[in-house]
């Protein structure tokens, strides 16, 4: 294999800029990232190249430090004797230094795109808060407006529609007036039955004109005889034959074009993250919560124009904390999950559902005080409007006897399409839990 092939091989290795994203979420170090920048460690690969030895080699055939005396040992560059030592003759420790690493930094938008591709997600955020109204194309029609915006096409169409609806074959009606014994009322009734829109006054005037002209008014024995002998021309046939002489326009036919009002909506989201910090939530469970919630925060930050996160910790009581404290708190108290949902409901009053997309994510080991889930938590989850309520159960060793919260939520809220339970028993379950949560949004609106 030549140098060119070696270079291509090393370049391909170098282009693998980061490990698999799912692997990073499950096992990587999340602490180096912030809300606005996700830092993923990558191995640095140096491409091979020729380098000159910086030592003074002297002339051709000349030894170092002048000409050696007879019997004096000669140091030869590249002598195997120098390979394991340094300039002081001390031996180095093999494998002492780790591989060199760098970081690939992506913003939340890129992280969201990558995670969509990695997990097969397709979350399309909804815009809610109107932040700007602008004028679009002139597609709206109104009954009033400046003359410069009068829509002549609409005016003509409405006039033509009236023309076609009210026009009739005058010669056909004049012939109907020549039915023996038929007065104006009888001719009018016949025309109505034939869907000929002619007025009674017009028929009376036509009969008078025919009588004045001395035309035979008993040409047809009755209307059946007339219908059998005379064929009526349709309006469109007459227009094709005779052309359109005039179109009757009226004031009510006028329509004026106005620009469409386009509302620009901002995609806002508020996420209330809830974590059980009671005595049963030990280090392993805490880490699983962090591995699940942190990528969710990054993902939603990248998906929405504005994202706000509130953090609620609870044991038997609940209190709001900063993100930096959220994953590290641990108390020795009991557990009453409804206290956290009471506080979440208060927090969400600041974010009207008509203007904000709302997510409530809770996590714990499914242990809760007796009857609190069914009597308090479930009604609160029903009453709090949100795009999604999610509960993440962390039980690395399998459920204990009293860890029933997740099961009760699933059973009691099976009729809701915006409630989901995900179970995380170890790091290998994290990405599946994230997929389950983000693909379950019910998208209820108000």
C-alpha cells in the first residue's frame, strides 16, 4: 500500500468526527455541554507526513562532536540503543499517556436534526404566540375599498352569472303567447314550469304587441301542441350565435382586493422537569434521569424558537430549583408525587396554553405514598393542559413491591393520547425512552 492510499485511509478515519450519537447519550460525558452547546468528544487522528530532523547532523560522513578518537564509541542517529531513553538516559513508561481527544461542538438545532435522523423522529413544533402581522398577496375580497383595488374580473363574472340566470329566449315566449285561449297569466305559469325567467309584465306587453301587429294568437291548439312544435334555444347557444351585447352590472357585484393578513407565530415551549429526590433515589437512578432529561432539553431547545425550562424537585413536598442543582439533590424524606404536580400547575399559569407549547416530564422510581397517584396525581395530569405528560420510571434492579406509580398512570390515563410512560433500567434503555417520549405527543390545543 502506497503513501496516497495511507493518506486516504487516515482521512476517512478523521472524518468520523464523533461517536454514534445514541452511544454518546447512553454512555458519554454529558457534563461538558451546556444548554446552548453540545460538546461530543472525538479522537484526533494525525495524518502521516515527512518531517526533517531538527538536530544538527553535520556534513556527509562526519560524526557528531568532531572526529572520534580511536576506541571512542560513536553515536549513530537512529541507534536502537537510544530508542527507549531520553536525553538524560531515563527510560519512559510505555502506554503512560492516553490518546489525544478533541471535541465536536454542535448547537441544539444541529443536535435536534441529528437525533431526528438517529431515532427516526419527526416532531414538528406548532407556532402559538403571534409576534407579527404582515401583509401578504392581494387574495382577500371585500365589498368596499379604493377604486384602484376593484377586481374587474370578479365584477364581470358576477354580472355574467346574473345575465345567464335571468336571460331568456324572447322569441320562444312570444310564440307561447299564440296558444289558443291562453291569457298572460297562463303563459306566465307555463314559462315558470319550463324554467323560463320572464316577468308577467313582459308577457302582457308582448301579447299587446302581437295583437297590434295582427298576428294570429291561436296558432297552437294548446301548450302541448306548442311544446311539440317549437324548440327553445338555451342562453349559451344564443350567446354563441348572436354574441354578448351587454352584461348587467350592479353595485353589489363589486369586489375589492385586499392583502391577506399573515400572522407570524413564534414557536414557544416551556418544559417543567420533575424529579423525585427522596431517599430511594440513589446515585444510579439519578444518573439515569439525567441521561434521559438532558438530551430532551437539548432537543426541544433546538426545535423551538424560544424554550424555557423549569425544574421541580420533590420528596413529600415540592420546591423549584435551578438546573445546576436539579440532578444533584438528594433528601431523606418520603415521596408524595402530587406535590410536584401542584407546583407545576402553578408554574404553568405563567405560560398560557394558547401561546405556549407545554411539556411536563417527571421521573422517579415509581414509589409513591399510598393512593396519591390515583386520588391526586392522575386528576392533576388530566387537568393540566399540555402537549405531553411523560413519566420516566428508573428501576435498575427491577420494580419493588410498592413501585406502582407508572403502572397506575398507564392504567388510569390509557384514554389520553398525550400521556406516556417510559421505563429505564440502565443506560441501554435511554435512547428508546427518548424515542418513546418524543413520538407520543398528542398535540392537544385550546
